[in-house]
């Protein structure tokens, strides 16, 4: 496959844009380096690059594009919004409509506030939790990604009773000292952390279903235990559902049919993003009324945004949720995901390649290993070089995956059986080439 134009554009981009990319996850650093593919156009399940090569896309822009690229209902909504003026700086009726749609689908959200990204949404839930509890520390789980604000770019210390160390230059040690990191699916470590830091802990924050070190389900009882331990300690529970809300069903983890005991897994605050903007920039956070009343103009916790609630993002979000609310869309994404994941597993087995697939309805992750993936350590202990090789073989056969062994494959409402057939053919050829 000739990608010489992408290579030229990458050299040009390097002259002007730091690292040639506007988000580090788009670089190919984790898969051996070189030029990322410069895409020119997208429609449905497909991408075309600057050299005219066609790809089937499973990146879905890291999640938001759940209805496929350029979905006509979303495009029409954005066009209408653009014609009516793209930014007002005043409230609009549209914001009420999307807020109601979120509240109807996510029972713990009595009140909502729109922001511009998942990072902002998470960052503000932390501020609100701190304002409400008048405490400062946060417990988070290793490998969960919560955006790029200072407080959540902190890695684990050496155990549940130690404080974090900065994961990024530019994050002061004093900020990392406010964060305790414990392993996902490990209630004992959470218990020790809460016993150690007790009344200093404002909130326990979690991706309740993980999307950032593969797709990982909470083990039975984990979320119930987490909520109980946090609440017994007087701490709030924050769910980061930037990836997971509206991903597996029309709602969030707290009402996901794959988990029981929904009352016992209700968070106090939830952060949203990605899907709820239909592909335009958005974030939202919300939660129980008495907690959300901390937020300005009602309360002392300040948060604001020039672009927040802009009519284009809100219109795209409404249109996206309208598409997702139709009967059967999630079942169909799951049907295709089962075909694809099962086919990949069979193909890997046939070629003697060790592969573990974690699938949750229409999304899954591929781990080159022969053990289960239930936490970050297990996800790290997989063969990155083999993933890189698979990634490149698939790309050369027209399959666009995320360039990282930790990221998910996302099915969309635009994928078809023909896409799955073509992807399985590419995978068989890739596995064969990897073992040749
Ligand atoms: N939270 C989770 C779970 C995410 O996966 C992400 C982004 O991938 C974020 C927060 C940050 O969202 P954004 O990139 O919109 O700032």
C-alpha cells in the first residue's frame, strides 16, 4: 500500500505541529514509530487517506463516532445549527433538551452542566467533590485514564498506603501527593487506602467499566464494595463514563443489564464526553442535586466555559442519542462484535498466536497473551511488539485500529457483515504473515 503522501505530510507537520500530531495517542510511537496515516475523508465505517487508500475503521475517533462517520442525521443537525449561528454565549432551549435526555438515561444525574471535553468534565467533578466534602485527596485506579488535568496524571506509588508520583513533567509533586492509586478490581487495596487516608479522601474516582487498558469489566461485587467503602468513609463516588456512557446500551454503567444491584452502584457524580457530542467537542458532568448545588452560580465551586453548551455540539449530541435510541441498534453492534471477536480468536488460535479478547457488547480489546485481563498490571504484561506487528499488518490490509495495545476496537451502527468478513480475511493474512 502506497502511503507516500502521508509520509510527506508527516514531515511537513513535524515542522509546524509539536510531534506532528495534536494528541499523542495519534502518533505511531507505541507501534514502532514512523508516519501516522493522514486521512482525507470518512463516511460510514470507512476512511480514505491522502493517497486514496480505503480503510475499515474501528477507532471511531477513540469512541465518539458510534454511529459511523458523517451520519446523515448528525450532519443535518450540525448544518442546521451552523445556519442558525454557531455560538451565542446565552442559554438555549437545545441545552435543556440534551440535559433532559442525559437525566432520563442516567438516574443519578439530578443536575447537569455541559463543558467542552472529557478532561474538563472529570476535572470539575473533582473540584465539586472537594468543595462538597471539604476534603482534598482523591483515590483512583491504576491504568484508568481520566484526561490530562494535573491531578489525574499521577501514577501509583508503591502500594495502597502510599501517595502518588507525577506521571508527567509539569505536574508538581505537591499535587501528586493528593492522589492515591490502587489496582482496579481490588477492594482490599481500596480499603487500606481509605483506612490510611480516611477523612482526607474527598472522592473515589473510577472508570466503572474500564476502557483505557483494554475493555475490562468490574468483577462481581467490586462496584458495590467500592461505593460502600467510599460512602462509609464519607467520600463521594465519581464515575468517569466518558467512554462507557451510551456505549453498551442507552444509558450508563449504573443501569447496565450486565451488572446487578443497580441501587448499590449509584455514583454521586458522573463525568461524560465523547458519544454525547456526536463527534463534536463536548463534556458534561452531573450528579445528585445537593452535590451539584456546589457549582457556581448556586455555590462556591467555580467552573465556566465560553464554548460550553454551544448549539453545534449540543445539536450533534441530541442527534447522536436519537440514532442510538432506536430499537435494536445496540443488539446489532453486539452481533457484529461477536462475529468479529470470535473470528479473530479462531484465526489467532489457528495460527498459534496467543490472544485474549475482552469483549463488552459492541466493543472489545485484543491482548497478545494467554492470561485474563482484569487489571492494569495484567494488561501491561502482554506482548506489545506482537501488537505493533499485528497493527501494521492490518493497516497495510486496510484496517484502521488504534495505534496502542491498550485501546479498544469499537463497532458502530455503520459496520456491516461485509466489513466483518473483510476484517477477518485481513486478520487471517496478518496472523499468517506474523508467524511466517
Ligand atoms: N475519561 C476517559 C475515561 C477517557 O477515556 C478520556 C479520553 O479518552 C477522558 C476522560 C478525556 O476526555 P477528552 O479527551 O475529551 O478530554
